[in-house]
């Protein structure tokens, strides 16, 4: 039987503790973990802790101050529009060399409630909002995936002889019309390592994502997924799983979590190679590209007249 990989789940106070301690950061970066979820308590149904950090801000800190550790940021459409989530996800992947990804949730425990008739992305008053349910979260994941792919990385050619720096005609509109209306494209190119990994949290079968032909979900965490979440102090569940997320409680420290991870990695869990893109580390296939019929956002560029 293939040994499962080990991942970690960090709640709000753990993000503060980890990002302010060089020794803990160094120790975390040296562990052969598959990934860590930054702010898992945002989307797993937990009550908000007294302190936390924005998951993407913690991710930016880790991406810039470590070399090996991989991570998923946690986000939900309750407060964030998919376009904003996509910009953060793409930026983090550029910054981390593909070591990052997204765990999408339905609700964000730290976000304020929006208007009753538009609880998802309705609080800012910039649009009509959307229902706060699994379909909205799923449509958010689809938008993030499409937006990340809307500006192909290899369209950046930097041709000094013609003065054409980007094959701009390959940048396309995403033309999404579901829970959200988004024309796109994203104002950042796709990461060099490709579109980011998108994970979903499902503790029970009722939490499973909707299914369609354009499924953007690469990985499901939780009791109904291939990667269950185990609370520190409990034993791993019986059965064959791709991996296990070991999650610390608020009364437990990052030191407690890292010490337990070191013991588990020495006792039956498969180490994951240090560093490198998250998708490659999890052996996940590359997502399908956007259809060739996608509407170009710009005309075919022409050589500069002065060259």
C-alpha cells in the first residue's frame, strides 16, 4: 500500500506564530511536507479565533522568506470577488515558484455578513452579490482557474527585433456568466508553472462540490475527500488515502504541530520532495487549457514602425 503524504493545517493564531518566528519558519521549511493550509479555520466551520492573518498575506510572507515549503491559501466568495482571489493566487504562484495553491470554501469565518439578499460579494456594494452556497464557491473556483489561464505565460516573447513583447492576441476574455459575470482577462500572466492547484473542503458527503464538465477542483480535503483532516492528538483514520492533513487546535502551538509532524514522517508517512511546484509534488495532471474559441482581448500585435 502506498504511504500517504503529510500536510499541515494552520489556524489563525498559528499563522501569527509561524510568520513571526525565524526559527519556526526555518524548521517548517525543512520538513518534507506536501503542503500546509494557511488559515484552515476560515473555511472548515470553526469559530473565528481572537487573532489571525489574511491567508494570502501569510502566503506572501512564506513565499518570500522560504525556499521549499508549499501551501494553500484559504479563501471564500463571502468577502472576495473571484477576480480578486485570482489575482492573489496568480501573484503568489509567481512569487513562490508554483509552491502555492488555493483552498476554496463556501464561508469565511472571519468575514462580515453581507446583505441578506446577496451574502456573497454583496457587502462592498459594487455589484448585485450572489447567494452564499456551494454553487457560488464552485463558480468562484471556475472563475479563478479560467482567469489564471486567460493570459498564457508563453505569450510573453520579448522580441527585440520586432518590438513585440507579448503576443497580445493570445490573451483572451473568459466570458463567464454564472454566479458572477466576468469578461476578463486577468491583468497578470499565468504563472510559469501553470495554473494553480485548487482544493475544496468537504467534511461530509453533503459538502461535496457540484459536478460539471469544467470541474476546476484538483483535490478534496476533509472527511469526504482523498485527504482527511486529523486533529493533533488523534490517530490517522484507517483506510488508504493520498495524504493526511494534521491540524493543530487553538490550544496547541506551531512547535507542537511541527514536533508531531516530525514523528509522523519518521513513522510511516511518505516524505515529499523539498521545494518545487505544488502540482508536481502531488502528481496532479495539468488542467485543460481554455477553449481555442475563447474571444481574443487584443488584436494581433504588429512590429514597431521604428524597428
